[in-house]
């Protein structure tokens, strides 16, 4: 317990440091893609939005050579906006390539 200043301050400082580290690991490269989701129409009606999310991951893996693709909640919401049966036919995405081989996909509006 020695060396700690006041109760909650150290936890807040640690949280701020964690946020700063995340900002430092920001995108090495950033690109904008228009991803066609027409292949999602080839599956059963009730599986289409799920397939559209898979298509986004597949497209970004192919075009960015990344092993891991993280989809932003706003992008996921946009795909599922009209339910499982009617995903959009295409979607614009900003792909941020991070240091550790991860790609983060964000919605562009």
C-alpha cells in the first residue's frame, strides 16, 4: 500500500494512461472502402445480415492482409438496422490498420 496517493486518483490516472497508450497505437494507415454486400443476398433470407457482417470481415482481410478485423458497433448497427432479412447492398467503411496486425472498421456517413 505504500507509495499510493489518495484512493481513487491512482485508478483514474491508470485509466488515462491506458487511453493514451491506445491513442499511441493509433492507425498506421487508414483507407476508405465501399464494400459490396450483394453476396449476402445469396443465402437464406433470415441469415442475410449475419452473412453481410462476415462479408465485411472477409473483404477487409483480403484487402488489408490482416488476420483480425474488429467491427465498430455503429457499423454493426447499420448492417442490422432493417433486421436480419434486409441488409444494405453496399456500405462505406474506414479501415484503420493498427500496429499489431489488427484492422478496425468504422462506419462512414
